[in-house]
C-alpha cells in the first residue's frame, strides 16, 4: 500500500513538471507571437533584408570554400602543397598514408564521406614517403596518422586507430566525433560522449581522448 502511494506521488510530481514545462513553452510562443504582431511592415521588411544578406553571405562563403577545394578529399603530392593549403584554408584535416597499409584505405573511406558533410574544412591526404621533412618534423611514425591543422598550427592528431577503439569496424561518426574535439569541424553532437553504440565490436572500443594531446602538448606551427 505504501509503495502504491509512493508511486502515485511520483506520478503526480511528474504530471506537475510536465504541465509546468508546457505552460513555459506556451508562454514563450505567446511572447514571440505578440512581438511579431506589434511589428509593422518596415520591421518585417528589415527582418527579410537581414535574412537575405545572411543567405547571400553564406552562399559567397560556400563558393569561396569550393574554389579552395573544400568538399573533396584530394591526394596532394608534396610538402609544398601541404603548406599552401594550410595557409589558404583556416581548417585542414590531412591523412598521412602509405600505399601498403590496409588501415589507410579504411581512413580514406571515412574521410571521403566527411569531406562532403563538412564543407567548412579542407580534407586532404599525403603519402608520408613523399613528405620526409614533414614526417620527421612532426614525428609521424605510425600509418595512418591524421593531422588537424587550424590557422597553420597542428593542434591535434590521431595516430593509428588508438583513439578509434583499436578496431577496423569503427563508424564514420566516431572519426567525425574525434576530429571535432578541437573544433576543426563544426559538430552539432555531444562532444563529451563518443558515439560508440554504433561500433559492432563494442568490447574493443576504448576511447583515449587525451592520449595524443599528452604526448604532443604544445601546438606545432607550420613554416615552409
């Protein structure tokens, strides 16, 4: 009997919370409607004009990104191209690879999807054997290694699959989440929780978010 009373009390409390939330939402909607009702034609025209300018600015930015090669996952052939791209695009994700690595091909598959989704960032790949200076300077030893560059500074890296659960079966969303940790791409999800539920072999997934940052605590500035 006591248990039933407790359940009834909890249900009553929940109902009140829901009712309160609905009332708050209705009040917000009413306030917005009231604000629009008080607007005259000039106010509405000003809103439309601002919106039009915002859309035009976004379209111009998208065209600028497209001219810089954003939206594609290109293979660059030398270190000079890497430096040039890093100067022209403020956010760059570069996968260092070698032809004989199967895991590099796995990364290529995921990066090909991410480059079209994240038009704001330039995605490229570079054969490490053709970039000995960069590989040595940035201590790239394991393939694949993904560098995240922002304003010509290397701010983060993913070495091998350590941060991706040490499994070949990780989803694109997990790589996306890991790249987003330092805001190299625009990410609308929860940065504090990796999307590991999508990984088929969950028992192998151990996210080590700060491992590479601890090894490379300072930013590396790129100077050609």
